[in-house]
C-alpha cells in the first residue's frame, strides 16, 4: 500500500491509497487473486460507506506504542468504534488483544 498526496493545493482530488503488488514474484494466479481481493474490498467499503479515518494524533500515538517491545501483548491501541456513516461524531476506544 502507498499513500499518495493530492497533486496540488488547488486540486479537488484528496489523499489516495494505492494498492501495489508484492515485491516478490508471484504467479499469475496469485496476482489475480490479490487484485480480486482488493477489488472486492473496495466494493464493500464503497457499498457500506465504511469510514476508517482517524485523527493523525491518535495514529501517531499508536505508532509510538507499536515500537515498544511486545507491544501487541502489553499496549493498548486506539481504534475507531463507529465505522458506519452515523454522523460526524468520532468515537475511539483503547483496545487490547485477548490473552489466549
């Protein structure tokens, strides 16, 4: 994945996400499966109008925590809890993984 900034200040195009194939050489089947999966994911996100956007401060905080040793088990990360279009209210929770 690669984040692409808008082409210019005056452009109506916003930030974009570009999906790229893996750096390793894949077979034709694996490459087709990857792009089929990305296409299905794109259709689901657009159909249900799902919104995963978070404030950059929460993402920065998550990144700082992710660099700690055993962060997956010991740290709590911010996740957006209302991803469906229910309004402009942003709700976040600190969530931790389950211990099995």
